C-alpha cells in the first residue's frame, strides 16, 4: 500500500513537459534561458550570504561550505548546482524531467563538477528519509500541483538542530500582483520575449503572506520577502525593497 507521500504528487505533467521540450538550451546564455543566466548572479549572491550567516562559515575560505549537504529541488539544467558544488556543498540536484537531468548530468561531467543528479520528486525524497542543511526552492513552487504541500514536504527535509544550526531553505518565486502580471507575464513573455510564451501562469504566482500561511503551523522562522528587481539601463538584477514582482524568502528550522 502506498504511503501518503508516495500517493500524492507535486508534479504538474504539463509543466514538466513544457520545460522538457527546451531542456537542451539550459546552458546557452543566449537561448531560451538567457533571462535566468542574467538572474543567476543575484540569486547566487543571496544564497551565499544567507548560508554564510546561518552556518557561521568563513567567507574567505575557498570552499566555505564543506561538510554541508544541499538540495536544489527543481534544479533544471543545474545552473545553481554547479556553483554550489564549487563552494564546497555536497549537492543533490533533483528534477521531475528526465531531459533536464540528462542535460545537467552531461554538463557537469563536461566541466568536471560533482553533483548527484536525480530524476525524482520532493515527496519521494521525503519518503526516503533524506535530510539537507540547505534547500534551494528557486522559481519552482509556481509550477507545482500543490504549492502548500510541496513547501511543507521540502521544509520537512531540513536537518534538525544538533551540533550546528537547523537547516535553511531559500524560496524564490513571483508575486501575484498586477505589476507582476504586466512585467513578468505580458512583458517578459510577449513583449520582450525573455522566456517562451506560456512559461508562467499568473494565477499560480504566490503572495508572500500565502507562503507564510503554508508554514504557519510549523516550527519554522520565515523571513522576507527580499525583493529582486531588473534595471533596464544596466541590464542587471539586484536586491531591492521592491518585492512586487520577484522575491525571495528564507525558512529556517530552529530549536523548539
């Protein structure tokens, strides 16, 4: 008999198929994921700063996160997995698309980076008893079937406090505002064509208070939102107080 974690699924087949069709383009900085390549530096900086603070690591160390285990759920082609591995994390990259995992695995082998890539789901990892110090939940929650359960399943895999602080999860997504509809949906998909049309469903965008609500009964400290904005003059992304479109939040597992 299937366990509750095995019986339910976070997978939206239409979303998996949509990204599978363009899996070969993950590492092309001028291809369909060009916008994500430009977005990556600000994501990486935020992740590194949050992890350094949470785990009290030396920012000057060559691999400051050695000894820590990281999950990138919905890893796509591995754009975050590879730099996190280079910083010393023991990285597990998970995606529901076999084509995405194939692209990620091939690229990691090509550049000589060690990442444990798996075609799997959050609920399957949870059922297997997997635990992680850091979980990256980046631009994926708006593509799953049940965002609340998905977020709770991910949070349940955070390492409990013991000899070091409890685990940390970083969530990045899109706010369900009219501004986000204009910029991230209409503007990015149909005007600027930064991403393929149909990539996002505005109705699946999530407000920060909804993310908090999903975890309200959990022993977790939720901080944010931390806004991220694009400057068309410099063509760069940066952190901002403006969380009306893109934002990140942190979820920390603390002692009781």
